[in-house]
C-alpha cells in the first residue's frame, strides 16, 4: 500500500515537472494569465489520485495531457499571429504618460494607485512625475521608462566606449573540475594548477567555486572560507 502510494507520487511528480518544462522557462511572475491557470489546474489534477482513493492514476494523467496539448496549441498560435496573441494574452496598457496617471486606463485594469506606487518603488522610483511612460504588461508587471533627465548616466552619454562584458566561465564547482570549460577556453590543466597554487590550493576538492573571466583571470573561493 505504502509502496504503491510512493511510486504513484513519484510518477505524478515527474509528470508535473515534465509539463512545467514543456510550458517553457518562465518565472511565476512572467506567466500569462492562461498559463498561470494551466499551472494551477495541473497541480490540482495531479493531487486527485493521491488524496481520493476512488481516483485512478489515469484520472489525472489523461486530463493533464489534454490541458498540456491545449496549452501548447495556444502558445503555438500566439507565436504565429499578433492578433491571436492579443486575443489570448491581451495588450499592454499605458498607465503613466509624461508624469501623469491615466485614470481611465487605471479603472479599466482595476489597478489602484497604491498598486502603481508599490510597483514604482520596486523600480526605485520615488515620484510619478519622474516617469515618462509606465506600461502595465500582459503578465501584470509594470515597465517603466524614466524621463531623460532622471535616467542614470551611461558611458555613451559621456563618449566612453567600455569593453564588452560577459559572464565568467565556471571552472570548478564544489570541488568538481568542469573539463569542458578548459576545452572551450583552450586552457590546460597545468595552467589551472599553477594558478591555484597562488591561492594555496593543490587539490580541486578544496575549492568551493572557481571561475575564469574573459581575460583569463581566475577567481577562487576555497571551501569553508566564507561560511556566513
């Protein structure tokens, strides 16, 4: 009995994970309303065979499969056509223009001033009058464009051309050497060993994390070096 319940739970867990993976790489806050509804329905259906004894496994799997097929079909249609995407996902709504709150659009979206001010604070904005455009996106997030005089200075504004930046390349994670990184950067293990010696490291297992930047400079954090 217990073994059957455990196996059923594991199977449903794998099914739900696979379904979420099929829905794409999005955070909860980035889901469209219909995608959020799909996620809730899948979780509810997956729980049925676990909480109700009279429900068989296929009572959850078949509806989940139907929902996922419908969701994928809708997503495909949304990609193919702008009009269809607008019908399914809606359209962004302008809430602020030239420092002024658009009351009609606020009422249309059932969006309160408190909601708006909260979102502005999340963006680090103290005043509505500093905003050129505030747009409520279809996923419920607020996009903000500051007035030109309130935007941070960029290198381009002062005629500077900084070097292009990129992510560091992971080379050791929790004591494990990432060999493909060395191959990608055309680096030798002998080079890495010499670099690690400068940090007093002779064994990869003593390294918590190490990475190489575009200039082949090594960053190393040893295990136990920073615990708090």
